[in-house]
C-alpha cells in the first residue's frame, strides 16, 4: 500500500512540475526553447508561425527552380534563352535571401540581428530590382530587334547596380553605429526608409523600361514583357503599403512596437512570392521549353500555291517516256475490261483477277500519272476544238 501511495505522489509531483513550467512558457512552445525564438512557435502570436510557413515554402520553391535550371542547362541551345541564365540565378538568389531575411524579423532583436536587417534589406531588394531592370532592357532588345545582349554584359550590369546599394548600406552603418556610437537597433523608421531611396529609384526605372517591352515586331517575347510589368507593378503596390504602415499607420493605431516587425516580415514574403509567381516561374518555363519545330510542307494542302497553268495555245512537248507509260497504263485498263473471268462448276461464274481490277485499283505508276493523264486529255481536246474552229 505504501508503494502505491509513493508512486501516485511521484506522478502528481511530475504533473504539477510540468504544468508550472508550461505556465512560464508560451503556448505551443517547448520547455527548453530560448526566449529569442519564441515567435517561431507561439500560438498567441500567430503571425510568426504564418510568416515562417510562407517563407519556408518560398525557400523550397526557389531551391527547386534553381535545381531545374541546373539540370536543364545542358539542353538549352538557343542563344536568346542561354544569355539570361546568369540573371535568372542572381534573381533567384536574391529572392532566396528575401525569404531567409524574413526569419530575422520573427526572431527577437539584438545587435547582430538589427545590423543584419538594416544591411541586407536594401542589398537584397537592390539585387532583385537590378535583375528586373536588366531583364527589361533585354526583353526590349528582343522585341524590337530579335537579338539579346550577351549574358556576361547582363550579369555585370546587374552586379554593378547592386554594388551601389552595398556602398550606401555600409556607409549608413558606419556613420550611425561606429561614428555616432549608437546601437544598431536604435534607429528611426524614417532613417530606415531614407536609406532605401536608391532601391526605389531602381524599381521605378525598371517599371518604366518594362513598359516599352510590348512595343516591337517580335511578338513571341511580348509575353515576358507583360509578366515583367505585372511583377514590378505589384512590387510598387507592396512597397507603398508597407511604407505607409511602417511610417504612419502603426503610429496612428498605437501599435508601433507590436506591429513593426510583422509589417516588415509580411512585406518581405509578399514581395518574394510576387517575384516567384509572376517572374521566376515564367522565365524558367520559357527557358527550358524547347522551341517548336518547323513542320514539313504539306503538298496536299489546298492553301499551297498552285503551279502555273500552261496556256492552251502553247504546243506542249511531252517526253517519250511519259507517252509510253500512259499507253501502258491504258492497255492494262483495257485488258481488264476484255477478260470475262472463268467458269467453275461448283461455284459458278467467278470474276478473274483482271476483272476485279475494274473496281479501279490503280498501280503506283497510275497514281503518280493520274493528274498528268487528265490534264493531257483536256489539253488535246482543247487543241482539237481550236483546229476545228479554224
């Protein structure tokens, strides 16, 4: 009896200890999770779990697209499709970075996390919009002239445009953290937005260039230009929305401290999925799909141009071999008409093989010369009619 009482007491103690530990942690999180990562599993703050799931799906989709490009790379033979492959990889790497950066806004801030946020936000978006700007320039060339710039030129231009934002972000961190001795997490929302002016300029220029991708005589590239316009237009809408909430909306709703990180994280994953759906998937599909093969000409198609008809007044000199073949085919047909078959006592009259050929079973030579025989007979009749009139 004492043993059973001791076991029951021990079980009640473990349950009470576990409940006291769970009361000190967030709902949905384990007992040994660090407070810094609490938003990754906290069911009371569901936005972190949703952003985490959407960003994780974006990471997997981006990696899958990169793998498809790598596998299909040896089979892409067209120059116009091979030249932008470097831009596609750079753009996918920038999109992958956006989804990864979203996790930095779910984790609670410290000095390292804040520096990463401030530096990578502008650099990653500058890489993506630089690639879109170069893509707009490339598609415009294809639509108007049918030729694409070389892949090395496209990649170098995109990297040079991105390096400008790298310099801007580095100088901003040096001036605020090193020189002024401020913490990297202590910055005003307006300062963060002003450091992204170059990225906004890239976005607007890329959108302007994309508008000219639908003007040209090579129509097969216009679809790429239309999706590029949609991608940049939706990106502009997302940027206007998150800046309005980040600068003014959260402050007016008295949610500045609570909604700052969710606003920026949602902006990252939203723009990342716009990049994937309306640009990356379309471009990867157009790159790996082979060009349609030109079909052989159909000589029996009535839309084909007819041969020039010979005037009736001209004396057509037909070759001797043609006349001999014509006589042979006519003799074969007349022989079939003269044969009446043979009689079989048990079955009666049975048509012979030549007689069955009356059901017009032409030979290969007759099939080839059928049209020529009809035309020759028509020409001869017309010439006899003309001579009789004369």
